[in-house]
């Protein structure tokens, strides 16, 4: 076994961290307060080329492996959580099905500019009555001559209000539940496609989130992304595995930033004649965090490694996402306790970490649904828990 | 003959890395290293010259082991294609005079028209390597340079040094060594394709044996006696009154302390 990153991976991490430190970190507070999409930063960041991380070189991408991409997501989340949400949506979910299934003409029209950051993409899973429960998808795609007619509304769409294209999950046969789902490409300017309400979020400011409306939207046959209609679910597991590990590592990054910031505060804040870092109950918070943080990161990178090696790891990815997010929620909470009353003031960072971390709970499946699936899988296992 | 520019780079502890005194003779440094800030300015300055003279040859050199490799990878990520690692980890334990001697030995063979390095390393702030390399090469040098304008055809360079808020304009023939001050260039954030190239690059190594420098005095005459922690800062006294009443309070306080009479 080997728990070390290679020298090359460490160099890549340091380079991403440098980019985040210089381009994003100085603007964190500004982004949080403005609560708007930072378009200038987006353009500046896009020029660095990271948006093509997972796509083939022929389209301007980098074809990086899974571990490298996870290192990128982790370092990116050390900056603005909201901006990281927009970037990861573009790199991973927003372009995944186009990169994998679209024809050459669509790739040139949509994927190439997306990798350059000239077009913004998103993916639409969630609806007002379904999110983790994808079988409850009510958006429909009905076959017509030479294409499909899409009707429905999607909610909680990151990048939705500013997107130039989206990958929409719709059912081609509501009676089949998960076996009736398919993905379709819809581009801005298509008749019947519009943006609905904008959602004002508690945290993760800097990514814009809202509703997308599909009112008799006709798309040609080539916009069906995937082989045959009704096969969407079998591809969904692949991307959800990566999304869950990515979320886990973003959680690790936010937790680490919050705790390192709280550590500095604890070493400077004097109470009862000593820096509060000298007190055992404060030290216990750091000790517990350290253990949980290490465990969460190990789970996440192990799951990333399993994806890379092609090992079945659906539940490992769920475990990583669930455990790391809960660890992060605990860390940001403890950071506020270390800061004491100051954590309630908007000029100190803990409140931002506290707000940002909550968003991680829902993407990639809420924990109640994940626990149900993980628990059921555990009961089906053999005589050991390995 | 195209213009040839050599850049000297070094890896130093990140400014946020925790550095503690382990013993009188030894520091404990957190394993977080970055390319020295002024060395990145030197790299960027060389890249700027290459924009004016596209056929200019750039080469980056760093002396040391793994840390030197990382500094050179950073130089590649920033845009320099040719790099050389001088010596190995053992050179990091020698005096800076020896490191300058080894670098100069390689530079003597490379014969660059211009050598650029940071005005000082971000760790020990010695500011010694540049001038010492120039001395060993018997070429002129100018330190803390904030501007340069090179005329390769005329074999001349105009440079500006910031002195007490004024700019001191100098002119020199080539070859010349300059050390880069903040303002000479603004290091850019590398694009990912260069980062990937740097990750995969095979770093060319030049062993000390090839340079024939092993017999040279490695420890020099400067002895490092001990590390001493700076004395702790005296406690802060806050003035209690609001402005402008706190001015009088401050004056009285300073009189009590004997700072004002």
C-alpha cells in the first residue's frame, strides 16, 4: 500500500493552490457579499485552462485522471465555495454527457466553447418534488418526428440562470420509473426554454441557482445523450460516484480552512490570562477534528482511487460524501464555538464557512437517502463488514 | 547568435510555513515550499525579454535536490522550457559561496548574455548568490533592478534601480548579472497546460563531478553559531478613552513610561 501522492501530483496541487490564492482568495468576501456570479473572475479563471480537466485533448481538454481532478476540486474549494460550485458544475456535471455521448458537431458547437469558458453549462436533475428520488422525475420527453418534445420544470439548478446549455433528465416513459429516464441537451435560445425564479441561498454565494422551465421544447434526435431512450440511470451512477467524491473533498477543504482559521484565532485570543488554545476543551476540538478530517480524506481518496481503477465503488463514494460532509458540518460548528460571540459577526470568517458548508448536504444525495441505501447494502453483505 | 538568458531559481519555505528553532544549530521547517518570490519575478522578466526577442534562449538553473527540482518545475510551468538541476541534496548543506561557485561553473559553459536571479531568497534573505556568481564569472552585476531595456544588437542593456524612492538609470554591456526587485515584472498564474508539462518534465541533472567543483572549499569561513528566537513583543496597552480624548491619554501614558518628557 502507498498513501503518498506522487511528486507530480503534489506539484499539481501546489499550482492549483497558487492559482486559487492569487485569483480567487482575495475576492472571497466580495463574492460572498455581492451574491452574484463573478463573470470577470470566471473569464480570468477560464483562461488558465482547468475547465477542460476531464475532457479529451482534441477538444481543448487535458484528459486528466480521476485523482488529479479530485486534487483540483479540493484545492479549488479552499477559495470561494460558491465559485467552486460553478466551476465544478462546468467541468464535471455540466459537460459530462456531452463529452461522452454528443456527436462531433455538438461537441464543436458546445463542448469546445465550454472548455474555453465561453459557454456556461449545467445539468438538471432536481425538480420541486424530486431530487434524491430520481424515479419521481416528472419532466417528460415525448418522441416526435426527428426529435423529442420536453415539458417540465427543474429546480435548484447551479448555473441555471446564466447557462448557455443544459443536460436535462427527463422521463420518456413515466410508468418505468428509473428505467424510463434519459438525458437531453437543450441550448439557450431554443423555443420554450426559459429561466424561472432565482433562488437566494443561505451560502455558497457566487454560484447562481434557479429554476429552468421547459415548455414544449423541441430538440432533434441527436440531442438525446446516451445510447437508446430510457438508459439514463445506468450512466447516472458513473457521474454520481465522481460527484460524491468531489463533494467529499470540497467538504474536507472547507473544514480545513475553517479549522485552520479557528486555530489562528485560538492562538491569539486571550481569556483568563492565556491564549485559549492552551485550554483542554479547546484542544479536544482540534484533536477530534484532526481524527475525523484524516478519516474523511482517506475515505474520499480511496473512493477516488477505486473509480480510477475501475473498481465497483458506489457505496464507498456514498460513504465518503456522507462522512466528509458531516465532518465538515461539525468542523464549521466547532470553529464558531472557538470564535465565541465573534463568530456571530459578519466580519469574521466562521459564519461564511458555516453557511457554505450547509449546501454540501444536498448535492449528490441527501444523507437520509444515502443512509437508507448504504444500510440496505450493508445488510446484504457477508459475514464481515469489509 | 541568439540572445541567451539564464535564470537562477530556488525553493524556499512558504511564507505561511511554521518555522521553529529545533536546537541551537537546527531549524524545524514545515514541509511547505514554494519558488522564491523574487525568483519568480526573475523568471517573468526573462519571459518578457523573450516577447521582444522571440528567438531568445531561456534556461533556468537551480542547485540542490528535490526542492531544486520543484523550483525548476515551477519555472517550466511559468514558461521556461530548458532547465538544469545543479548538484544534488548535498549542496544544500554547503555554504552559499560554494553554491555560487558551482552555479558559476555551469554558467561559464553556458555563456549566457544575461543572468537574472531574485534580489534575495525568501528564506535567509542573504542576497549573496547573485553578486557572488557575477564575481566568479568576472562579469558586472546590478542588484535590485526594477526595470530593464535590452538591445541585443548593440550588446547593451539599460536598467533602473530604485534607490531611496528615486530611479537610478544605469547602462551596461553584456554579459551582465542582475538581481530582480519587486516591480521588474509581475509573475503570472501559469496555465494548466504548462503545469501539466512541468509535472511530466524530465529534469536534466548536472552532477557536481561533471563541473569539477568538489575540491573547492564547501563550508567557507562563515560559521553559523546559533539560532536565537527574537524576544517576545511587550504587552499592548489600549487607550480607554474615545477619540480625541485618547490623544491626551496617550501623551500622558508615554510621559509615564519616560518616552516623552
